[in-house]
């Protein structure tokens, strides 16, 4: 994941094929804008800023809604389901936002990057053998 600021002060977070422009409040996937609700955007941004980090459901809820969850996380789960429909190629088999231990989420972009790099390396080694 890469974070940088442009001369205009816009912060961009880049993770694989996702680009978050925090100044414009836009997320692009493969150069196409994802039309997210403010809640979906904020959830994704929070997770993108913590790649590979385990984030408890309660932590995410409290960050987004600015109040304790009091054990009621249903609305967050609905927002996550909708976000995954827009973000993931196969929402039933997510690769960007992974649920772990039925307790939280991990933004797995760095894991995906490593996997892609390993596959590219194997492909290169196979082509060199031929």
C-alpha cells in the first residue's frame, strides 16, 4: 500500500487496483469510480489505512458511528455486505476485506500483492526454463 500527498494536499491511498482519493472522497477500482455511500466509504477508508491489521467489529463500529455498539452490529454487517457487492469481484468470496475469527475484519491488500508477486515470479521462472 502506498500513501502520498500531491501538491494540492489531496491524500491518496493506493492498494493494488484500488485508489482512494480522500480529498474528493472517491474510491476507484481499476480506474472506475465505485459509487459508495458515506458509511461504506468511511468503512473502507478506515480499513485501507490499516492493511493487514485485525480490526474488531466493535472498533470499526465505534469509529464510523462515533458511539459504542452495545452489541448491536447488524447495521454494520448490512453496510459491509453492500460494500462487498460493490468492491469485490465475487462478494461471496471476498479478497479485499476478509472476516477473521467471526470477530473482525482485515483489509488484505498486502496479502494479495504478495500473492500476485509470487505468481509473477513463478511465471517468470517457468518461462525461463522453456
